[in-house]
């Protein structure tokens, strides 16, 4: 009994000390704005929060889902987030327009973007796109496509030697309803929606941007440039990236559990377990064991691709200061 009493008193003393030094022990708040809705694409962050990896780093992380009407660069400029998830083409285009975004980490090593076509259209190679209608996402997601067409020397203004661009919603209806010969898909999402709609993989032809040599980096972590001038912010970001990459590693080892965690955070109830398990399984292939560090060769390839847009390039000059190793160096 005496031993238990001593333990209880010790615990009380520690608790009092904790309250007395509450400010020193308080977790650092950080808000992450996602590029899209809650889904397996962001499993690493939800896993890191659920498994306590952020807590272990002294962080109180709020994850804000995105959507069709949410532009992460606008959110961070408006003070609604500390860190955003964005594709590099969008981030670099935003930077050139005056939004001082800086890539501090790159969890995704590979691109999941591709064009998916009905085989019955006769398309077997990129040159066959001429005269066809292609579904393309906009709101910053069109940049890789436009650069690819420029590489091929194919006009996007229509005609027999060009392609007709159909502004595609975030669904696969244009392919299912034969409004387009090909549509934009991600390896981890829309492609499987086509399959789930009853079209056999044997009836499809896919062109992965990675295979075409025009892939650009996706799902990087970006902050505002001025925030990196504060050493405390750099330290906070480093802890965030470290915990996030731990979350991605856990998701890779436990895709079904990761999918369940994503579903628990889906306030819309729109996602299904089968789709999310499959999505996580495909997503971790793109993360591919990343340590969060940006591959500068992949960065250069992205920049070169975006600069090669002919008379209407995505960016008009090589970016300066668009990336920083300060955070990953501090990990």
C-alpha cells in the first residue's frame, strides 16, 4: 500500500509539473490541406494521425480534405493551411503567377497519370490520337497533358491532325458514354472505375505518362517561402514529414488497415472498402519506399516538360527557389 501511495504521489507531482509547464509540452499545431477528397491517395497522412505518429513528434495535425472547388495554393495564401499537397505543375505555375510555393518534400516518386482509351477506337500508339477526342482534367491538372501533346507535335485545337479536348469532369462518364475516345485516369482511381463499370481490361489501351517520358511529379508537400525563414517552422515541418513518411511506410505494409483508417475519416460516406483497399495498394507503388526527399533529376524532368509547351508553355522560365532541402536535411 505504501509503495502504491508513493507511486500515486509521484504521479500527482509529475502531473502538476506537466500543468505548470503546459506551454512547453503543448503540441505544435499544423494544418494540412489535401489536393482532393478523403481517399487512399492520402492514406499516409491519415495513418500517421491515427497511429499517433504525429503525436510522437509533438504535433497536433489537422487534415483538411479538398474537392473540385478547393485550390490548395489559394487556401495556403489565405492562411487556411500551413502545408498543402499539390502536383508540381500546378505549384510551379502558381509560383510563376506570384504564389511563393516551395516544395519541401516529395512523397510520391512516380506519376499515376495516364490516358485510358477504348481499344475499338483503333488507337494503339500516341500518334493515333490525331483526329480523336480526348478527355482532359483542368484546374491545373491539364498541364502534363498539354506538354505531352506539344512533345508529340499534335495540336489541341481539333481537326484531322489535332485532337479535340473534352473538358472532363472528375468521373469516367465520357468513356462509358463514348463521348471521348480516351479519358484521363489515375492508376489508383479512375482506371478502376472504368473496370468496375463493366469494361474489360482487354478492351482498353492505356498510355502511362511515366512510360511516355513526360511524367511530372505529383502529390508533393508545399509551404510558403517566407515560412522557411523561421527555424522553428523548419523544425516543425521536418517532424511532420518524418511522421508522414512513417505513415506511408505503415500503409505500404498494412494496406487494408490503412484503407479502413481512410474510411473512418471519410465524412461523406461515399467511399467503399473494396475501392479504397485497391487504391492504397496502387498508391504505395507510386510512393515506392520514398524517404520524402525530392529527386532533383525528376524535378528537372518536370521543369523541362513544363517549359516545352511551344507558344503556350505551362511556365515561361526555369523556376528559382521553388524547392528547398532545409526540411528533409533537418529530418
